[in-house]
C-alpha cells in the first residue's frame, strides 16, 4: 500500500492501508462464518433451533403460529398444531438462579436442585 501511495500522491497511504485491512477483515469474518455453517451441515447437524415458547399469562403460545391458546388446550385453535405444556423451570434454593426443568444441578453455583 505504501508503494501505491507514491503513484497516487493525492491519497494518504495510511488511508489506503486502513481500507484494505477493513475489507480484508470483513472478508475473513464472512469466510469463517461460511466455513462453520458448511462444517455443521457436513456433520449432519441442524442449525440452532429457537427454544420452546414461554407460557404467556392466561395461556400457552402455539409453537407453530404463536396464537395464545388456553393453558389446558391440547391443540391450537388457529392452526391445529399439537400443543405440549412447557415444563416449569427450577430455581436454585442457594443462589436463586433459574435453571432448565431437567437440570439436576444449578448452572450458576453447582448446588443440587430439588
């Protein structure tokens, strides 16, 4: 880039180098992301899925269309998708952290969950 600035005296060499580095860094990030996605696809892995919907007040959200159905509904009244109850979270008695319903130990402090 420095040699190029001699040919173009009106342009600052540091600006040229900075632009080149910025473009290069952007390309490196895009290439890394593409490689990670390709590697995951090559291993037969699915892209990360969204977590199950949280139960809104007064009902449960349909995982397909988001319609809020009564808490005891087995199927969505809007699209017909089967609705399964979201298991309750477990809270640690030692530190108060919220853990998944299937957790045996607290992810924050390691305390055994009840």
